[in-house]
């Protein structure tokens, strides 16, 4: 009877191990011969001052954080190239509140959403087909204006900083990990 239980238990364990379920995204899809990646300044089609520099810097920092690559700002003398273009940037009000004014109250925007969309291509030098690309890689973040409308620009800039970091983390993960 003990032998029967043991065989049954072993069969059950083996069937669970071989059931075909596996974790997705567990690995690196980057060619191990890629040691040096070029990340030239992203092009900017939005007109938002400094956005291209901010996004490029955060993508470079995220690639460096991964610790497997040398990352340089030029497109020459590299094994792979990340080319990007910021194609859309929008700030839209999504929350409203009443504000006291001299003649009573007035409704104004109190919360905004920022959306950033970029076209990105990650290519090994010498190959025509990209390793990874996206025509519309997007990220969204939100911020509150607060009671003082003068803080609007400061909060927007803070949100751009935070959003650029998150955008870069998601972008580099999508480029390098097997998702």
C-alpha cells in the first residue's frame, strides 16, 4: 500500500511539473554579443522644451542600471542602437474642483493627466530587422494642481521627471526581456 501511495504521489508531482505552464518574461532576449549600445538624442515632434533630452537621459540611465552594457550617446562604434522619436505629448484636465473667487466660486481643473508617446526601434548594427520596435510606445501619469495655481508648472515638471523614469523602465524592460 505504501508503494502505491508513493507511486501515486510521484505521478501527481511529475504531472504538475510537466503540465506546460511556465512563467512568461523570464529571460533576456538580447543577443549576448551586444556589449555597447548607442542611444542618440531622441527626436522631438512635440515642441515640449527639454522632453527629448529628459527621455533620452532616463533611457540611458536605465540601460546602464541593468549593468550589462556600455551606453554611449552616439550611433557609431556600437553593437546595437536605440533610436527614438517622441511623437506625442499631451496634458489634459481630468479632475475639477470649486475655487473661491471674489464673486463666489469658480470651477477649475484640479488634476491633470500627461501622456507621452514615442516611436522606438532597437536594432543590432548590421541587421535590417530590428530586435524590438514600437510605433506608439506610450506612458501616462497624473498630478494634482493643488490650491495654488502658481504651482501648476512646477508640478508638471515634477511629473515629467517621474514619468520619464517610469517610461524608461517600461521601455527597457520591453526591449530586453522576453515578454
